[in-house]
């Protein structure tokens, strides 16, 4: 595994796909855990009203005193909403169902697409000693997702290895293009991550081949396999890297973290 060379500045990565059930939250939790185990300080921002990332990291509802709703809608300082998790170097800004009304409440706010960006300015992240910020977006192209895109350096797109997988990417790419033109010209695609992949399944093999042919180097070399241990881990409020470190799923997420860090090292060179 790579040594924990620190990024020159905190990297902010939105994990987004408007389609649900593609492994978005699973990736946010386990990529965050893998980066933390590699020696990085990681902040996971739960921007999904379901709050599954918060639950999956063991944060009970009663422990979520301040949430992403308070940060975006009420203007609470993000440092006040950060909670530690059982994973060393991995912290979370939790979410609750309160966030489900945020889109309606954001409509009337000035600079409504820039609220998260203002909340996580580089100076604030530097004070917190954060190396990576991962934003778990809701399964929609809502104002919450747009806030994440405006705040982020890049977008990681989980893509389930199933029929029609690539068709849903077109609307996401259009939204990315619009955000680049209007609010965040430096936004880039971090990569497309194939998830729930069964190498024995011909359809999964075809989806992977089509994705690599269509998107080329945008597709991560690492593929996340369909793995029962990955599915079981959230019920124990653990990343799969702690639940079963030797499982194929845990090793895949550790590999993804290494690939991500290599990419950042190359871009910074």
C-alpha cells in the first residue's frame, strides 16, 4: 500500500449518481474507511436525506444533534456538526430526514447552489486537518446534488454492472456540464466505478467492456465485486474493511483508495 503522502490541498469528491441502488453510499463509507486506514484524515458529508452513510458508520439518530440540514439551511458552522466515528481518522457530518425538505427551502435562498461550497472553504478544511472530503449525494439531480458538484473538485460515479447502466449517465453528464459553465469550471470526473460486478456473469462482462470502450480511462481499473460481506457490513455499522478485512469487497475498496491516491499524485506532479 502507498505511504500516506498528503494531498497539497484537501480533495473534495462528490459521489453521485441520480439512480439509486448503485452502491453510492457503500462506496462513500468504504472508500472513506480505506483512505483513513492509509493514514489520511477523511470527512464524509452525508447529503442524502436517508442518512444511510451516517447509520452505516454507527451514528445513532439521537447523536445527530447538528446535521447537514443545519449547515445548509440554518448556516451552522460545519465544524460544529462533525462527529467522530469508530474508525480512526474518519469523521462524518450526519444527515437526517429533515434534509428531505431542503430542496424546497433552498429555492428561495440567495446563491442557493453555493451554500455547501461556502461551508467547506479551504481555510476551514485546513483548520480541521482534513485530507479528503467525500460527499454522499442523494439519488437525484436535485439542488443538494448541485451543491455537492459546486463544492467539489471532482465527481466519482458508481455504476452498477447491469443492463442500461450507461444510459443513466447522459443526464448526469449534462448536469456536470451545466455546473462547469455556471458555477464550477474546474469540476472534473474523478472516475466511473463499476460496482456489484459478477465476473462470471456475461452481462456484467459486457457492461464492463462497453463502459471501457465508451469512457476509456475515466473507468477505474478497480472493480467492486458483488460480495455478500459488503452487503452485511452496514447492519453491523461497520465498513467492510473492518467487518471482514480479508473479503474480496474489502480488498477491492483498499485497491480503489490506492488507485485514487495514485491518480492525485500524478495530477499534482
